[in-house]
C-alpha cells in the first residue's frame, strides 16, 4: 500500500522565539518538556543526524511518498475544519483518501526512548499498511 503522506505534528508552536524557548526548556527542565517528537528528532539546537538521514531516505526506501512537518499551530491552521478531530500532540498522521488517520499517537510516542526506536517503529508500521 502506498502512503500518500505522513504528517508529523510537533507539540510546539512555530517561530524563532518559540524555538529558542523550547531549546531553553530542553536544557533547564528536560523532564517537563512536552514534545516527545521534538525530543526524539532534534537535539537542543539542531536536527538529530540519525533522524535527518532517515527523513531524507524514507520516501525512496519505503512506500511513503511525502513527509510533512508542522508545529501544532501550523497544523491547526492548515487543516482547519469543523470535522477535524481534536488531537493530543505530538502525533503522526497519514493522509488517505478517507482523510487524516492516526499513524502514531502521543501515548505510543511517549513510550519511545531513542531516535533509533522511533525510526524502527515507523518502519514497522509502514510495512503493516
């Protein structure tokens, strides 16, 4: 099965000021940081190298055609609809002919401890679709 798009929605707001605040939060109080997806895919100041390699290769090595990365405010603005369910962030969604479906919810993401585990989990789920 071909996956048209995976949409990664971070539990963070867009913008340089928010990015700086998020970095400070990761340094000062990492145990209370609320975006597991950010934590797994970004180091304090830049994208995690392992994640970057995966992100660049996934559309050529799997059935995923496109990746989209949005902060929660960008996602809610771009996909705004009276039928849009309320999601707990972070979340990974698939875009299908039936609309958006949850690929990995925030509860499952909280159980993942490393970037490698996230990548393996995503690859396993892709193979099941």
